[in-house]
C-alpha cells in the first residue's frame, strides 16, 4: 500500500486519540494539519467519491463555524459544488480525523473500523 494520509487538527482530542492509536499500532502515515493545509476542492471530490458516503458526512457538525453559519440548513439545500467550496474554504469545517488511502477513506475515529481497515 502506498502512503496513507492522516488529516487532523492537533488540538482536537479525538485526533490526538487517533494519532496515539496509529503510533501504538505501527501504522505509518503522512500527517497533515487540516487548519494549515486545507483539503482542496479536487482532493475532497476524490475522497468523497472514494468513500461512497454522502458529502454531508464530511462536515464537522459539532464545529463552531458549522453552527455559526447555520450550515445544517445549507448542507440540505446547496449544490454539491457549493458544498465542496465550503469544505475547501476552511479545514475546521471538515470532519476529522480523516484517513485517506488508495483504496478507502475513513472519517472520524472509530477504533474498530480503523483496526479492521488499517491492521
């Protein structure tokens, strides 16, 4: 398998747990701070397609920006192109952590799912 990308926000508790799990399980990843290097629209398009999940799953629904901008409403009505623009505009809008491989995308840290896919 080629390089696994780990998108995370270092101050996020869940991301810290995920990073610790990756280290303990000897999973080599390229780590990327989602706040310093936003995913691009092109990256997001590919990841969403690869994940097989609806675009709404890529939004950080518990985040401040999501709530302040009433994105819940927008996610239901905006076009996919508009939603991709929103996601690409600020890494804090994107659900994290994310694991991106050649074959799959994992959103959020679910230990059982990560163990099944990454070990």
